[in-house]
């Protein structure tokens, strides 16, 4: 089983969308999640402000618009065991990446990467922090960018693990 962890700052805006999108697209591609499944997807924040909280309503809304329900997710903070449990740890931006690299044991550093490094044709290299966006258009934009990252990651996982 391939275990994938998406990480942002608060675990309420970007990484819940990445988790939901990954699960949705992987299931569409015929991969099953769960104990006996092909993959496990989760998300976490580098910060602790939103531990136990549901995702931001703007993330829930944009996901719902595209048929993905992320409302049952709850925020949690990255913990040391994540670096052994997960095979791929995907940071939304360079700040998250640096935080993860500083906490990650040397033998697991290669697990940590920027999500958008798996979508090299995307104009952006980081998923912008949408927390202070004033309108929903920004959430549409990050939904689309995260989708590109997730698709690129899935293509890699399919060729490396599921072909
Ligand atoms: P996220 O967005 O990292 O995409 O979940 C944020 C959510 C909350 C905060 C910052 C970013 N905050 O400062 O509380």
C-alpha cells in the first residue's frame, strides 16, 4: 500500500482539498483506499491552530461544487511518526517544505517534496496560501492547481507502483 500525506500550514484550506482530490481521482482511476486497498491518503498542518477543526467553509464549498465531500475531515498537526508511516509527504509551499525538512529524519528526507514538483507543466511551483483571500475565485484557482499536482502525483504513483 502506498501512503500519501498532504501538508500545508493550517490543515484547513489547501491540504484537505489535496487529500479529497487525491482520494477522488485515485478512486476514479480504479484504485481502492483502506486497509486492504492500494493507497491511504491523509493530510496535516505544520501549525497547531486548527487541530480538531473541520476544513474552511470555502474549501468545503469548492470541493462540493465538484462532487467531493471533505466536510468530515478534521485538522491535525504533523507528528514524528508521519515520517515513518507515509511514503510520500507533499508540501503545498516552500515554507511547509522547509518546516518538514527540518523535522524529518535524514533517512526519510527523500519522501518530502513540493506537490507541484509532480506537475512540472503548471505555471506555479507552490500552492498559494488562500486563508486571507477575499473571494471564492481564489479557492477555485487553488482547487484547480492542486488538481494538477494531484494528477501529476497519481501518474507517477501509477507508473512506479501500480503498473
Ligand atoms: P492552509 O491555510 O495552510 O491552506 O490550511 C491556512 C489556514 C489557517 C492559517 C493559515 C493558513 N492560520 O494562520 O490560521
